[in-house]
């Protein structure tokens, strides 16, 4: 996370810089915004959006920063991303699908889920059989 903190101090550090295993990070293709969102840093997420970070850019697994924040239960980060224009239908699974999977009904309203969103099939929860 040192480089993320440096992003606030170094004006020319690209807000959409990605990290991959070759960089020595365990976050394949994650942007600074994805890492900040997934770890619940709402202030940093806001700053990165102001600096031009793409709130809809997905990582190598197709996950969006918004879906990551929904998954981790960082409601304040979800609000910042939605207010910053992040699309709750971007990525796989989408943030709306993620909220449905984990029964986060309050976030569905915050993200403007429609009746059509609620009828859309939801992918299974990744990982070993439950």
C-alpha cells in the first residue's frame, strides 16, 4: 500500500496504474482505485476519482472497483463510487449482481437497481462448492 499512499503525494503517478504479479503484487491487473475500494479507503477513492481514475475499469478477472466495495461491505466507498459515476452494471459479476448474491439490499437501492436488474440471472458464488 506504500505506492497507493505515494499516489496522493506524487502528482504525476497515474491514477489508473495497474499492478500485476510481475510487479511483485498479488493483485492481477488491479488499479490503485480497485485496491483502495476493496480495502475501504473512501477518501483515497474520492481523491483518485478527482484525479481521473476510471471508476469502471475492471481488473484481469473482470471485477470492477464498485463490485469489490460491495463484496467487502464498504458502503461508504460504494457511495463515493456511485456519486463519482461508477456504473453498477460494469464488470463480471456486476456490482448489482454482487449485492444480490450477498443480500445487500440497501446497496441495491443506492446503486439504482431496476426491476430488470432484479430479474437478471446472478452468477454463482466463486470458489469451492458451498
